[in-house]
């Protein structure tokens, strides 16, 4: 599971990546079972907005998922992505196992060595956490609400950046 600001942004990007079978928006990393969007937005539950990805490792590796993740959000700001501020918008990777934790560390080291950011990466690498699906109205939000101001000014530029940087990795639509 990945948290990098608003889950609408992450979901919109990962839905277009070849090898992704399923993207689910939801909440993880908090102390309240079955939180609602309102609960999470209050900042009092400790949850982050996340996406849970189901993917084909023969098409896209876990490391490549993380490279996309680090391209579409700012991993140098704690508890903030643009105007979205609070612990629910933190940069976090919830690893399923030690192998994912190792790969996450390697990708951070690799991208840091390339000098992509002026500030240090603050993305938290955490262990497994319960996943709570977001409410139905959050699912596939960008494709259903693309002209809404938040989508037009926040989500769309991230999708465009992804499409440019990973043009060869886009799903092929018939």
C-alpha cells in the first residue's frame, strides 16, 4: 500500500500503468477500525489515504511501482502534499514483508543518488497494516469528476506528468 497525498491522485495514475490489475483507495496506518473519510480527514485517527495495488510482477516490478510513486508526489514533505496538509496525506509505504521493505529502501537510495530532490526523502517505510476501503464515491474519482476544480488543478497535472515520464508503460486500450 502506498500513501502519497490524496488517494484520488495515486489511483488515477496507477489505473493507467501496465501490469496493474486493481487499484483500491482506502485508509491504513491508524488506530481506529473502519474509519470513515470524515474520521480520517479530522487527522485524529492516524490513518493515511492510501492505494492498495494488485499487479502482475511479470509486467511491472514492485521497484517500478515505487519509481512511479516517487515521480508523482513529493516525498520530501512530512504530512503534506501541496495544499493538502495533515498526517492523512503523509508519504508512506506499507510493506507486506521484508523483501518489499528492502526494495523500498533500495529505490529510495537509487533515486536520492540521482539528485532528484533538494531535500531528504521523509517517506516512512512501515510494516503491514490493516486496509480499510474508502467509500464508494471515492472509487475512480478522477475519471468521473475530471472537470472538478481539484481534479483539474491537482490530479490532472500528476496524471500528465506520469504519462510523459512513463509513456512506454501505459496500458494499451483497445
